[in-house]
């Protein structure tokens, strides 16, 4: 899926830096879907996964969950 984005003010920049749980994602919002709605699920996973545990993220995309877990 590709989002439909229209810049309505300011510069025509669609790239943004998103920071969450000491991770930084440089995203182009016109090219990628990012849902804040999964924030609670990411927090839950971070608290659940144990050190040295192997996790497989079958649909990783941009590392929506796995990058947070790798830290």
C-alpha cells in the first residue's frame, strides 16, 4: 500500500524523522505507511521479549517491531 499525501503548507518535504524508544526512523510519508496505533503493541513486545531470545518477524517491512526488539 502507498499512502496518498498532499502537502498543504510549508515546504514540499515529505521526509521526516520519527523517534520512539531510543530508535530513529527516517521515513518518507509519501512512500511508506506508519501507524502510531501499534505503539502499545511495540511497548508490550519490548517488555515481553527476553534477552538472547530468537524472534522472527515474518512481515518485517521497515522493522516496525523487530528494530525495537533488537535494541
